[in-house]
């Protein structure tokens, strides 16, 4: 036992003395970085960074390898302010991962290739900072091992042509430049260095141009492509179908027009999420998408799509969880085949030209949380079996031609936040015991119908109610005392 302790203390001393030479350089480098790059540290995140330390390995935000060398800095959410000087960090010759998200750093990361020939940084996360200078061609100099670069949610302006063709792009697997002020003639970008790229997010910038760059074909490993919220126009290119690993594709909120190319159906083997919403697409949803067995989320909302693709295509997609096709030009009945989608959580068919009845059976075996059918020409009564959708949170049947009473089973759904039925021809009374069970109700909009009877006194139990609209009915009696206690 005694010998064992001697051994422990000797080996401790041994490692300490080893660490005293080399890692103290790292102490100096980090303190230099703090001095030059951190102008303000309002949360005192770096308070324990002190010169007296033998090693920086126990400092907040610092992680070391088994050999006691700094390999990661993590200042996520530290609220530090300043102009980043990456040069000081280049002395840390084991530093691979830099997590600096959620600070207010500025700077432009120009690194001189000649003075830092061996940058080994693999991860750089500078999302949610205050970067406002363009990314230059020499951006990150010799960091040819960069695997993941995240500059999302900054104010970076300028073109990205130079970035895409630069050498550091070759090693990248994940590039997130979303939510900046970048611009580029998108179809002209030369994606020739993207053989390793798995995820590319350029959402919410100012990319423009007609079409999609053909060179994206070079990015054969691409699984995520998000160019939503830009200013792209023209047709969606058929060759996208040749990206055979795509799982998440978002082209939403641009002004793409024309038909959805049937060739895109070749992505079905891998596709999990497809968002084409907020464009000017017309025609239907091609039959080639029938084989998208794994598709979970489909958003085609706010286009000019028409036809009966809900029946001919969408009813074949067994994994669908979220189906959004509002604000299109789809007419006809709501297909009964939707009842086979037992995994569906959100069904949004609002603002189309659907007529006929709401099919019964939609809730025979389902996970529906949102059923949004507003602004159509639906008639008949509300099926009682909607009451079987126990997880229902939002029901919106506003502005249709529904009539009759709302079935008591539907009134009893206990997780509903939004109960929006205004602008129909519904009749009957509001249940006497409304909100006497759960109080999840936030919106109750029954105006412009034919409801009769009193406003039940129990309505004052709907503690979370923020929108109550009962006008234009045939309600009688008094307004319940205590309504003014509903604080929202
Ligand atoms: C960085 O720190 C944040 C906040 O402490 C933590 O949530 C996150 O997991 C850390 N990241 C890594 C890669 O260790
Ligand atoms: C953000 O960057 C701008 C321009 O570089 C600078 O003027 C401003 O002071 C920075 N804001 C903070 C909070 O550091
Ligand atoms: C980039 O950072 C943001 C915010 O921290 C995060 O939400 C996003 O997932 C990151 N992007 C990638 C590709 O990891
Ligand atoms: C792309 O970035 C935006 C904004 O940061 C984010 O909302 C979106 O979820 C990201 N897309 C993907 C597919 O991760
Ligand atoms: C896009 O970014 C702008 C500011 O850069 C912001 O105001 C807007 O909300 C963002 N849009 C989305 C959908 O994130
Ligand atoms: C809506 O669809 C009908 C056919 O169902 C078509 O005649 C009409 O042109 C479409 N309207 C628009 C604006 O696309
Ligand atoms: C539901 O799926 C089953 C099996 O694939 C099929 O036989 C049935 O016709 C479908 N029901 C509807 C209403 O489409
Ligand atoms: C309900 O759906 C589940 C799968 O989500 C399935 O296993 C089960 O057989 C279905 N039940 C009925 C009665 O259709
Ligand atoms: C409204 O419903 C009543 C029955 O509740 C029916 O007599 C009347 O014709 C309906 N009005 C319209 C415009 O559909
Ligand atoms: C009321 O609303 C608040 C805030 O949205 C929520 O946290 C709370 O769970 C709600 N209460 C009920 C009973 O749903």
C-alpha cells in the first residue's frame, strides 16, 4: 500500500514536470488570445484563466488530449465580445475543435498560409456571433483539415464563389452559412471540391439566379441541401434526382416555377424530408415519388399545385408524419386513403378547393396532432371519430360549409390548444362543462355560425385562453362573471 502511494506521487510529479515545459506555452498562448481577442467577458466565463496555472487543461472552456495538450476550446454561449485573432491559437498544435457559438466575436479569419503551414483545425463553430466581414479566398489559410464549418446566424456579406472553389472546401463535410447576407449567382457556383460534402446549408441569404448549379452533381455524398429563403427562380433541375444520398432537401421560399420534375423521384431511396413550399410551382406531385418509402415530412404549401396527387401518390407514402399542402389549387374530395397514414401527425390541407365531407376514419388509428382544413368548401357534419385523435392539439375547420352540431367526443379532446371553427354553419350549444377538465385551450373561435344557448359559466376555467371569438351566433343570456380574470 505504502509503496503504491509512493509510486502514485512519483508518477504525478513526473507528469507535472513533463507538463511544465511544453504546456506552459499553451498557457501563454491562451492568455495571449484572451488578451487580444476578448474585449469583454460580462459573464466572467474566463475568470479561472490564470498565469499561475501549470496547465490550461482545467480552465473553463478548455479540453485537453490524454497527452495534456489543448485539443478543444468550447466557449458556447459564453457571451464574449471582441475581434478574433486566430493567429494566437495556431501555437496550440493539437487544437482541433473550436466551439465559439453564441458570442459576439467579429473578425475575418485571414490566416497567412506561410506562417501557419500546419493548421489542423477540424471543427469551427462560430454560429450566432457578430461576424460582418466577407469571407475571403484566403479564409483559413492552410486549414486543409476543416471538416465542419458553421458560420450561421452572423452578418457575413459578399460573394461565396471564392469559398466554394477554395482548397479548404475539399475536406469539408458540413458547411452551414445560413442566415447571413451572402449573395451569389447560385447556378454559376462551381462545386468541384465537394466530394466529401455531406451537409450544405445556405438558407436565408441573398442567393439569386435562374436554376440550380449543375456542378452540385459532384457532391455525391450530399445528404442535406437547404437553399430555402433566397431569391432563386426558374425551374427545379431534373438532375437533382442524381443526388442519390439526399435525405433532406429544402428549396422552399424562393420563386421556383414550372413543374416538379419527375426525375426527382429517384431520390426516393433516401429522402426523409422534402420542402418545396413558398414557390410558384404548378402541375401535380409526380407519380415517381410513390416509391418514397422513408419520406416523413413533405411540405408543398403555397404553390399552385393541382390534381389528385393526394390519392395517386401521397397515399402510397407509409412513413409520412407531416403533410403540408396549404395554399394550393387542389380540388375534389379529401381522399379516404389518408386514413392509412397511421403515423401522420400534421395534416394541413387549408386554403385549397376541397369539397365534399370530412372523411370519417381519419382518426381510426392515428397520431394526428394538427388537423387543418380551413378555407375549403367542405360540407356535411364533423365526424364523431375525430374524438379518437387523443393527441389532437390544433383543429382548424374555419371558413367551410360545415353544419350540424360539433360531436361531444370532439369537444372532449383534452389536449386541444386551438379549436377554430368560425365561418361555418355549425349549430348546437357550447358544452356546459367546457374547461372543467383540462385547461389547455388557448383559442376558441366559433364566430359566424349558428350556435345557440348560453355562454357556459365554466368558460372562466379556461385559464390559458388568449383568443375567444363568439360573435355572430344566436347566443343568449349573460356574459359569465369572471371572464375578465382570464389574464391572457
Ligand atoms: C460545449 O459547451 C456547451 C455548453 O456548456 C455544451 O452544451 C456542449 O455540449 C459543448 N460542446 C462540446 C462539443 O463539448
Ligand atoms: C459587432 O460588429 C460591429 C462591426 O464590426 C461593431 O461595430 C459592433 O460593435 C459589434 N458589436 C458588439 C456587441 O461587439
Ligand atoms: C450551426 O449552428 C447552429 C446554431 O448553433 C445549429 O442550430 C446548426 O445545427 C449548426 N449547423 C450544423 C450543420 O451543425
Ligand atoms: C438551415 O439553416 C436554417 C437557419 O439556420 C435552419 O432553420 C434550418 O433548419 C437548416 N436546415 C437544415 C436542413 O438543417
Ligand atoms: C432571415 O434573416 C433575416 C435577417 O438576416 C431575418 O430578419 C429573418 O427573420 C430571417 N428569416 C428566417 C425565415 O429565418
Ligand atoms: C387551378 O386548377 C384548375 C384545374 O383544377 C386549373 O384549371 C386552373 O388553371 C388552376 N389555377 C391556377 C391559378 O393554377
Ligand atoms: C389501406 O391500405 C390497405 C392495405 O394496403 C388497402 O387494402 C386499403 O384499401 C387502404 N385503404 C384505403 C382507404 O385506401
Ligand atoms: C394501428 O397502427 C399501428 C401502426 O402505427 C399498427 O401496428 C396497428 O395494427 C394499427 N391498428 C389498426 C386497428 O389498424
Ligand atoms: C345551415 O344549417 C341549417 C341546419 O342546421 C340548414 O337548415 C341551413 O340550410 C344551413 N344553411 C346553409 C347556408 O347551409
Ligand atoms: C398554459 O400555457 C403555458 C404557456 O404557453 C403552458 O406552459 C402551460 O402548460 C399551459 N397550461 C395548460 C394547462 O395547458
